C-alpha cells in the first residue's frame, strides 16, 4: 500500500503509537489520534497507527464478520488526513492471532515503530485470548522501554462511540446521527455498472453502483448524496439523489444502488464513485404507476437540492 510503511524510521524509541482496527475512523478513534500526535510532538518523534487487514473477525469468527465502514485503503487515508505520520497495516492471520502479547510486541511493535509510548482505548487487548490488556502491556512496556497510556472512551449521549453503534445507525437509515459520530458523512462506494436503462426511459437517468456486499449498507430508501468520481476526485462532490432498494414499482428483485446525478449528462460506465450520504429523504415504497413514481422522484430532487445547498 503506497501510503503505509513497515520500515523502522531509525530515530530510536521516540514514537507515540496506537493500535486498533479503526473501522470508520470515528470520533472515538480520533481521540486516540489526537493523543499520539500530542505525544509525538512532545517526544520529538513520529505518530504511528497500527491497524490490520483483514478485520480480525475474518480469521477469528468468519461467520460473524461485521460489514465494514471503511475499506483498508480508506482507513489509511482517513488516519493520514487526521494527522498520523505513519500507518502500519499488518496482515491479520491465524499465526498473528496466536501470538502472545510479548511476541507481538517483540516481533512487530518494537521493530516497526520503536515506541516510547503506546496509547490505547479502555477495552483494548491483543495477543492470543486477548490477554494483552492494559495492565499486561504496561508490564511488557516497562521491560521494553515504553509507557502505556489508556485514553477514556469518548461518549455521545452517554453512550460510547463505537463502530458497531455507527453500523446500526446506518443500517436503520439514521444518517445524521451516524455522521455526527463519524465526524463526517457515511460513505458508499462502488463501480458504475450497466443497469436496465429504465431511468432514461422516464426522463431521470441513473447510474447503477456495484457496491461491495461487505460494506455497511444503508437501509432501503432515498438519500441526498454528494458524489466524487474519477473525473471530479476532490472538492465537496456533485449533488445527487440515490435510491437504495429493489424497485418495487417495477417488481424488481435484488438490492440496487441507483444514483441520479443532478444537472449532469455523461457516461460514467466503469468509473469508481464515492458517495457521501448526507440525509435520508424517505423510505422506498411501491407506487401505483410509473408516472406517480416520476412525480415523487422530482419532489425528491427538489428536496435534495434544498438539503445540499445548506
């Protein structure tokens, strides 16, 4: 991965390091990032984040892998944008999972980062059987020359901010609360693929997005979105409306992500699109006729314009 490094920088044990899955890189994760940045500045070293690919559950509990909020590459970008100097992505495997915490520290943490301090969350643990909790890591650190600091969990409405909490919100279509916990809009991404062309026949052309089934998917419904594409990779994104569902008015089957890009004409086939979910406009429902559906879509477009202009 081009923006990661598995090379010790050669400064000696001066790094402030954190470790985690960091799915979503939400506000709770950013509290850890802020602390390692402060530590790195104080030490005159670098801030380093260790993370894993794939999600540890893919190895430890393959039947219970949570849908991801951020792919590994997206996660690295978010951590770097948050100010982490270096992100180390460790391939997670059965062999890695079987390591005792001392072995993980000696084989990975110390050689790859040279930590002066390790910053972790209150529920963090590593090593086989999750025995490497804060107390044991502190003892390991004392013999390896680094300190361990536990950063309290960040709360929102008296509940811990967590990736699982954010997933539940997105899956219910509660986009605004999810965005508040993430610190940014939730993301849906995929390649534009050929659809059945029905949108063009009703005067509202859509692009069909092939979204990875492993990604956390929003509840069926209609959403105001901002679109970044290969032709417009930066900036706030192009305004759009997305329908997530199975097209009940046309007796459709299978979940589809159909995106109407406002005030735009073109062929985006095979382009990679990233969509920020700004708000959910309504639930998906069956209409009595295509004409009634078109009338509703036009109302959705008007409302989306209003939301996206705020």
